[in-house]
C-alpha cells in the first residue's frame, strides 16, 4: 500500500508543472492519480502474483447473507469486468461526480461521457442478465 502511495505522489510531483488551473486542483489531482493507478494496474497485470490467505483472515471475512450485499457484490464483480476507462467512468458516476467533472478527469467531452455512461449501464445490465458475474 505504501508503494502505491509513493508512486502516486511521484506522479503528482512529475505532473505538477502541467497544472494550468483550467480545472479545480482536486479534479486535476484525481485525474493524475486515476491515470497513475491505471498504469500501475497494467504493470501488475503483466506480473501475476499469487498470495496465500491465512486461516485467520478467511475466518474473519463476514458471510453475505443480506440480499443487498449479494447484489452489490454482483455489481462490483461485473464492474471489474469492464475496461479500465469504463470502470473509472462508472466509478466516478457512482460517486456522484457531475458529467462535467468526469469529462475533465477522463479527458473527453461532457456529451461523450453521457453516451459512455449509457453504454456502460447497458453492458452492466447485459452481463448481469447473462449471469457473467
């Protein structure tokens, strides 16, 4: 976790000269961090890691008995099947960012964000209907 934090700080430091005050600083920072996180994920995807879980951890994981929890788990599983960009867009949407803010973070037009969100919603519904979670 500390390695990731350091990598994000390094990327923010390197990108700071490109900050032009056209967007809020927090929006710019979020965009730099999203892009850095996507780069980290791409690198890690190439290097598959195997992690063993301790018995203590496995016993401490709560069981999902609530239907809402199960539905939320299905939704997260389906979202994880989306491309990195689609995943970032839908995550920002679910975090209630405006289309304008999402467009600034992702780097595409506001109207394109609206189209992308509708298409992502359709993909999610199709994946849920087809039982691919």
